């Protein structure tokens, strides 16, 4: 059947639109090293706030820690990455440093982001051992901090550097089971902070991380109702060995 000439342009445009939509719904997978782990597990899964709320337009920070053994166990394609190097014995590593609002929303992607410099990435790798994650966190969350990349990652280093990881999680020889509340209390005791400044994250009864709430001047503070915690009775903590 011959298609009338006057209909060919609309049909062509509709075909191109369908192809573009299909491409967005089925993106090409990224390499494991560039995937943000638990990508935007940002509790409580609220919609991001307006980008205009970046800079000073947020209420506090969340230092998100990921339990590396669980990430590596649940991501087969990441086992060749630095984070999953069995010789490193990584436990808690930095997943992100997020501006957060008291109502549970959070600003994101607040400004165009240039790539983080290679030197700065190298500085961050000991505590944030994934180059792609470093770039992602700056673009998604760092641009909402009102800081330069150097200032933003200096604050990440500062807060992680002063954070005392409880002795129970510095080198775990074999898996343990513990309640989320016990983990939060252990962090609080080790850091002289209120237990409500910490929120345990879990999935299917496994520890996946701990979120730490900090004021804008980087002091421990209550997470309030902005973050959900793990609701499991107890969680399994995989070994670091």
C-alpha cells in the first residue's frame, strides 16, 4: 500500500519518538566500577527537592556508609573492583555525603558538574574506593552543597576521618548477627553522639550500611523523621575477610 506523501512526516516523527523513548527505558549498562552502589538508596525515598534548594537551602548532611562485604557479595560484576579486593579487607566505606531536608526531601543535580579532577579522585579512593561513584556523588549531591569540589570532598574526608568505627566492625572475622538498634548504639557510644544520629540500613536481613546525620557545621545531630532505619529485628553482618 502506498502511504500518502502528506502522512510520511508525522509517521517518521512518531517512529523517532518511539525509538528515543525505548532507548531511555532500556539504557546500556555501565561498567561495575562506575555504578553508584545501592544507587540512590537515599532514605526515605522521597522525591528530590527543587534544584534551587541547593547551596544553603537544605537542613543537614547525611554521611552514607556502605558495608563493603555486602555490596561485593550482592554485586557479582563488582568483584574485580578495588573495593572488593580481598587483600584490602574493606568494611565501612563512604557511599555519599548528601544535603538533606528535615521533611525527607533532598536537593539533587543542582548545577552543571565538571568531572572531578584525577588528583582529587586519587585522594578520595582510600575511603571511597570507586572512581565512578566519586564522580556521581559530586554531580548528584555535591553540586547542591554550595561548595567547590575541593571543599566538598575535604568535608567528606573530615567527617569520615573523625568518625570512630566501633571495634566490632573494624575487622570482622566471621559473620555476626546483631540488632539495628545495637549497631546505632555502638556507633553512638564510640563517637559520644546521640544514638538518633545514626540509622542502620538493611536489605533482606543483611547489613548494607549506616547513615550518619550531621549539622551544617559537621556536628552529630538527630536524624529526626527525615530518614527511615532498618526495621528488621536483627541483621547479618558479613565478614571483612
